[in-house]
C-alpha cells in the first residue's frame, strides 16, 4: 500500500486510532484535551485540518509528545511484518536482544526478547505508566520482580503486569531465556 501524499489523512487516521485504542469517546478526548468534540469529529472525518495548537493539545491528552504522534501518523500503513525486516536492538552491555515483531501501527505491539544467562535488566515504574504488558515465556525460565512481588515463570507461563511498579527481568539459568512481550497503550 502506498503512503497517502496528504498528511492530513494520515494525521486524522492516527488521532482516531489513538482515541479508539484508549476506548475514549469524542467527548472524553474533548474533556482531556480542551478541544471541542465537534472539532475532533471534523478532524477525524477529514473535514478540518488541525492547527499546531490543537495537535499539541490532543497529543498531550494521549500522553505522547507531538513529534511522536506525527511520526506515528507518517508511517506507512502495513499489515505484514517480514521477519527479515523486523528491527532488532541489542544491549551492548548485556547482550539482551529485543525484536519488534508487530507491523507499525498495530493495536498490540509484540516484542520478542532473548535474555542471556545470568542477565538482570531493571526498569523503573515510569517505563510502564502508559502501557499494559503481558509476558509469555517461550523458552527457558524468567524471574520477574514486580515491585515487592517475585514471579518465577517457566516455559508457557504468561503474566499480565499489574499497576506500574519498578520491575526487574532476570534469567537465573545457564541458558538463554526467550519470551514474548505484548504491549498495549493505556
């Protein structure tokens, strides 16, 4: 599918997607952003082009920087993510790898993680503030510290995280652990 040359269409579609992903009505987004329900509706139907001020208010309501909202809107809509084209990031310190499996703009973001033996990766609660996350262990074992609670996960186990808390992913075994993370924005 080719990208739409008119960015207004892409922005309108992205705003609607962000609102629907959160389960918000037009009125709720209007309350959170200070933009009228009628204006949001016109933007989503591509009957009006949003100003920078309006986009700033809407992105703030979504908890996204304006630059991120626009970058998401500019992405070409794709439904297929070929394995060979999926971006993989490797932590230079630990060897931890993270593969972005999902196509861009998917409602659920899937990440495949390989955690080397003995590696511990901490994350602050702020990293989980705007997302709901599930962890599904595909191979190996994972000790997951969620606030004061330690979860011992084995192959096939799936954990849905609770409210944001400081967390630590730890592979207690001599073999690599592979798990899938499913993320949705709150």
